[in-house]
C-alpha cells in the first residue's frame, strides 16, 4: 500500500470506527471509547458535585465547557483529522527504513505470559515513558510552549485532564510506540484495559475531590499530589516543575521530583505570564508555533 493510499484508508477506517461506536456497533462492547468516556466523565463529575474538595468552586467551573471541548477534540476530532493517518504513516516509514515487522524488533515476547502480567508490565513501562516525556515537556522551552495549554487551567476539574495541545500526542506516541515494539506480544485486551485504567486515573487526578489513597499515595498519583503539579508558585530549586507522574507517583518519589507541602487545595494554579496567555481554543493551539 502506498503512503497516499494508507492516509486515505486511515481516514476511512477511523471515521467508520467512530460512527460504529456512536451507533453501538463495535465488538467487543468494551472497546466503545465514545460512551465509556462519557460515562466515566459523568461519574467523576458527580463526585465533584457531591464531594467537592474546594467547596467554593462552581460546579461549572471556569473554562468547564472549553475543557469539555478539548476532551472530545483530543479523543476524536484530532485523531480523525491528523493523528491516525500520522501514526500509520510513521509506522510504515519506520518499518520501511529498518525493514521487517514490529514483532521482529521485540526483545521480550509478552504473549507467553498470563494476562495480568501483560497488564502490569504494559502499564508500568508505558507510564514510565510518559513520566519521562512529561519531564522533557517542562525542561525544554520549545516543548513547554505547547505544554502551557494544559497548565493554563485556573480552576481544576476532571475535564482538565484532556485539555492539552494536540502536539503532545506527537511527542508522547513515538516513545510509547518504541516501548511496545521492543516489548512485544501484548494482547489487544491488555492494551484496552491499561488504556481504560489510565484515563480513569487521569480524570480522578484532575477532579475537585480530595483523595490521597493512604499509603498507596507513594505508588499512585492522586488529586492532592497532582494539584501541586499545576501550582503557580513552585520552589526556587524546582522552577521547571514537580510531581510529573501520570498514573504512578512512584517515579517522582524514586527520582526526587515529588512535592506536597500541604493539602488545603487553595493554591493558585497556572504559570508566570498567564495574563498574556490566550483563553480561546484556536489561539491556544496556535500559541506553541509562535516565537516568544
């Protein structure tokens, strides 16, 4: 298949798949991301309504609808317009240059192990890669310009989880792709379940609920810890950020990037220069491509 044919086919396949999700035609039923995202979002939003951490924060907080649009844009529209075709073309180009198939580069074949082992390894490896990539988004100015979109949230809520610049997909995905290529043999079931779990944890980490999970806070990321990641005021020796964990807080405690001085939830969010940052979707997504 030529690259042009691959791009056209990618558009068709994802558009058809999305329509099948909306019309309940996917099989098996548990891969229906469209309604699963809606149900999950409504559940976490209900927790915010009935058990709010910041009680003075409105149910429809600042930028609630903007973040909701981001959520569906990054989950569907961006994938339809750009990302699925980009991913498929990148994979084909990569394999054409190196020769062979993905399975040929695997150092470990996970298919011979039980599903729970696949899940654990896949979850831990991909989460570490996302943690490492997240650190780079804060470390380098070019990457930080795009990541600012996520940090422009002024009032935290579940939908802020998926408020991010679409370029972040371009940064994260190649790293995860390399990991899956090297550690091969994962079943589709393991990928689906880890994906579900990661989205659920991410929603909770951004929710207006006070959870730390007790002793498990040293393993799993949580709303209290992640709120400090969005803090406007950071320690002088950590101006590039703290608490970079995606699903697991483990990496921050191992590498010394954890920081939770108190848990009132009343801290100011954002970054210096917020007053000059765009507050609409189009300008926010153009911002990263402009010169400082």
